[in-house]
DNA sequence: TCTGGGGTCCTAGTGCCC
DNA sequence: TCTGGGGCACTAGGACCC
């Protein structure tokens, strides 16, 4: 999908079509998740700090991501892919490999092109969004082709032309070559795929290690026989939070770790999993990152056990100077099998989602009645996040354009209306309430944040 | 400029067992 | 009995991807 989150927001909000839209974290330490093509003109890119994006494109619309909404659209698209072949390997919400050969969906260049064009038309009809298709003989080449095809295109790499096409490209084009490997190679005078092939396998293994060296050399020769894998098992589950301001108070750090442990267990249970290895992640004030892990005798999904382990791990970490991020994860996963799980949950000192959350909230908000202007703004943004849908008793469906200082500004429009008007309300206006996103396509399936089609 | 969140995979060191 | 080495599990960190 092309600039997926931003395109979904533009489809949902007529007044943003053709405008610069940036989706990402809006806090002081937020980064850009996706920028619309209009925003990219100003130099805004994924993973860029939000503050920098705002300097580059001060007039863009800045929205927080709505993953439930994107997930629902993603499920529609994945459904279309599954109608082509049972072998669909999702890479993320907006990208997947499809093996068109196994079940005979395509057998040559012409049939593959037809399938690809029909898929693009179907995606457009079902979701109202554009997607790009890369067709090639391997996953690596299909991925490169789809990048070349963006936005809203289709690229087929003709068999036999792969090496000639790849040769002059930057090493950074190859999947798995990021900033660090790119720099490493550049220092050795290797900048293109041709340079990689000339360097030879032994040299690449010496420079980058066995797995990476062999893999890169094969890719440089356009060799990639990795199959499309339909079912991938989850290997770990984790949650993490970056704090707007570094936390110095050791007690508060401990409370946050417990809160994260609870959230992690909740996710683990939702997935029907348990795990043996508990991982604590700490990013300190200077951005250095530490992980500490502990492997238990058997898998658990008991919040008390995970909390305790995370707490023990925290004891071995020096947090003086402050921490900007904390995370808790569980790996070494097993299918959940313990029969007495629910008994354990009921008997645990604090059931998941209970107790600790409230404690932390009180710590934050219980310091008196004089809330600063910034605090009021934070509270308003929490209740009315930018970009989220709302419904007003009198004015109908709209979305939050911004909030703060006790006010929330709403633009009243729907995916199929003309660009709408803006009105401002008090944040505690009883006629205003959060709403589900509306379907993007007339007559198409509706979309709710739970991913249920309506 | 100042760096999110949720993942995967790889490497290297260490300790233990056979 | 001592030593070496392979294999494995565990731990920590780093790179990468979307």
C-alpha cells in the first residue's frame, strides 16, 4: 500500500486530500510513522523526529495513528490476496508476499501482469486506496520491484534481466542493508550491487559475518530461493514506552516496569501464549540501551510472575541520570497449555489490568487541583486525539482537528462528503462523543476499530 | 535533528555437559 | 585423571524492517 497510514487518513477525511499529512507520535519525542506524498515534497520522511517534520512542513496536518482502523483495511486487502493464492506472507499491515505459481494463479509474464493489475483495481474498489505491485521470480526482487512501482504502479522484472538491473543500484536497495551495513561497505569502497558481487563471497563474510555475508553475496547475484511462508509463529511479545520527560525517580521507574509487565501479559494472553524468558529493556538519558533477561523453569502468563521477574531484572540496572524508555517483553513462547491458568489469575496479587494502572495514574494526577496549561492540553489530547472520529448530537460525524486549553476543534465531514466546516467545543461538551471510523467506500464493508466488518 | 513501537535475526561470550 | 572440543542453552547487544 502506498503511504498507507497517511492515505487511509486522506481517504477518511476529504479536507486532507491533496494536502501534506503526517502520521506519528505527537509528543515531544514522537517520530513520523508515515508521511503523505505531498508531505514528502517538503523532505518529511518516515522515522524522522516529529519536531524536525514540523519545521519542514509547518502547515501539514499532524495526526496520531489509528491502528485499529488501518488493521481493518489491511484485513480487507489480505482477503483479496488470499483469493489469489493460499501462500500469502504478510510482512506488516500494508505489505505481503504472494506466491502466484503454486496454485496456478499465474504461469507466465502476461498472466502475472493481468493478476497484478486486477489486484490493484480490486484494492482500489474495496478500500478506496492505491496499492503497488512488484512481480518477479523471488521475494527479494518482488520487493525491489514494488518499491520501484510506488506510488500506484506495477513493475515486472523480466526473467534474465535481474543482474543487469540490480548491478548499478545502491547496496542500500537490498533488503537487510541499513545505515550501519551501508556505512561499513562504503568505507570498503563498496557502494553498488556490482561492487558487492566483485568483492566476492569470502570478503563479504570476513566483513559482515557468516550469515549476512553469504546472504548479501547471493542477493548481489540475484539469487534468492526463500519460499513464501504463509504461517509464521510469533517469537516474542513486548511493550515499551518512551516518556516525554526522563524519569529519575527510582520508585516511579519500578512502578512503570510493573505497569508494562501487566500490559505485556495482557497481550500475551490475548494471543493465547505463555513464555519462559522475561526481558527488561532500559534506554537511558543518553540513548544507550540495555537489556536484561531471565529464563524461568517453565512458560508463564502469570502477571505476578512476570512483574516479579521484571522487578528483579531492574535491580541490576543503574538508572541514575534518568531513563527515557522502559520496555518489558516475553520470548521463548509456548502455546498456552496450563489448565489452571484462570485459577492463577484470580489468585494473583493483582489481576492483569488492575491495581497498578490506577496507582500510577494517581501518582501522576494527584498533585493538587492547579493543573498547568500544559497539563490541561495533555488531558485534552488524551481524550480527543488528533485525527480520531467523533460524533456530535447536532452536527453529526467529524474528526478531531486539534485540542488544548479546554477546547477541542472538530471538522465535520465523512469519507464521502465534501470537505466540511470546523467548529470548536469545550472538551467536556456532553453532546460530543468518540465515534467509530466510517466505511471509505460506498456500499463497501464498514470498518470498525475492532476490525469487525459491519 | 535528536531519534517510536513492535517485531525478527544474527553474533559473540560464557558456562555446562558429555 | 586430566584435557580438549563439540554442542547446547542462556545472555547481551546490534542491525534491520515497517
